[in-house]
């Protein structure tokens, strides 16, 4: 089976009309819906983007279920069978799914026709306070502007093997792009007048978001929760929160019940607020919030509260 791997550098020609020309009408895109693509996605944000872009022309199969950490996901024989049947597999890359390359290699010629990584090293560096500043940060979907780039890559992958649906995909991409641009403006408005420009977070997941909006994340752990902070790091953060009058720690709901964040909170009296990273999304988050945009808007509220911003 021929393999078509789509990278960021190759999407310009496919998306030139959508990015700089006229937006196709919905009617043109809905005339032919016969060719349904089977699309396997890794993490929730990519599932959401693929659903928005693919609509009724795609069947989405998410690999990592709610409540499972994508970093330590254990792939099964059934998962390999699912991947083998896919027309497209949509992944993040930059180390977010360390198990995926091994799975693709194990499939050999049975791998999907198209494999798209929506993150590149060019987009991988985010703001970090303490850990390796040259380490690639995979959490780019938390920056609405970079999320647009991910969406464009997904659309390009769909178009590459389903050209009959090009107008349909580009129309859906245009709508998603507008929504993400609006989300970017919501972040800018909500965080434009704050007492602080720093926030404490359980691990360095908000680096791209912080870089986009000129904030400084003070991470307890590194890019993974498995990076344990030293005693001196905890002491430093305790001093920083007192020095700057910070009153909160951002923690993923998945990790509320333990870890160094709880220790720091108990020692300093800081309030624990939800940080929706979505690489490890819980079922409760998806039930209680309105998908990607609902979770992102709750991040706006959390940052607004943590940095004591004015309305």
C-alpha cells in the first residue's frame, strides 16, 4: 500500500484557495458524500478538529479514551487492527504519542494510507520557567493560533485522499478557523489587564499559551508529570508565590488528588484551580464542558482568576 505522509511544509498548495481566496459554499461541498474516510485520532483536541473539518464525510475513531494519559497509553492488538483499517491517522507528534511510531512500524505495509503529524519542531518551543528550555513542548493546541495550523494540516490530509470533498472540507475549515480566531481574541481581551503576568501550574503544559499572551508559567514539574521537582524547586515556588502575591495553582482535574501540586497548595494555602490541558482529558471534563471551546474558555476563566485580572 502506498504511504502518503503529510507535513506542514507541503500544505500551502492544497490550502491556497481556502487561506487567501473565496470560501466555497456549503452546497458545493455537500453534493458528493459517498466516500466516507476512516480517521483514527490520538488525543482529544485532534479528534475535535477532525470532526469539525470532516463532518459527515469522515468516521472518527479516537484511540486514547477519556481518563487515559496519552504519554503512557498502552497500545493493544485491537488498537493495531483499528489503525491498520484507517485511511488517515491524525497525531500530534513532538513526543506526545511515543507509542505511535512503534505501532506504525509494527504494521509494516498494513499501515494507514496517510499519516499526519500536526505539530512540527518549528512550533514546539513554548515558554518554560525552569526545565530544559530547548525541550519541545507538544501542547500546541492550547494556543488558538497554532491550533489553526493543526486544523489546516488535517484538512490537507483529508483533501489529499478525498479530493471530491475538497470544497466541503475547506468550508468547514473556514468556520473552525474563524472560531479559533475568535477564541484568540477572547484570550487577549480577558488577559489584557491583570495584577500578575505569572501563574503556577502543575506541569509545563501552558507554555505555548503563555508565549502567545506574554505570560510566564511557573511550572512545578516539566513537560510530563513524571518529571519530579526537586525540594529546591518547591521552595523556590513557595517563595515566588509569597513574593508576587499569587493565590492559585493550576492543576489538571486528572491529577487533583495527589502529587506535588497538592503538597505546595497545603504548604502555601494556594487555591487549586482547574487547568484543562486536554492531552489527558477526563470523562467528567467532557460531560461538564462544551468540548474543546468550552474547556478553553474555562482556561480563560481560570487564568483570569489566578492572575487577578480586571473585567
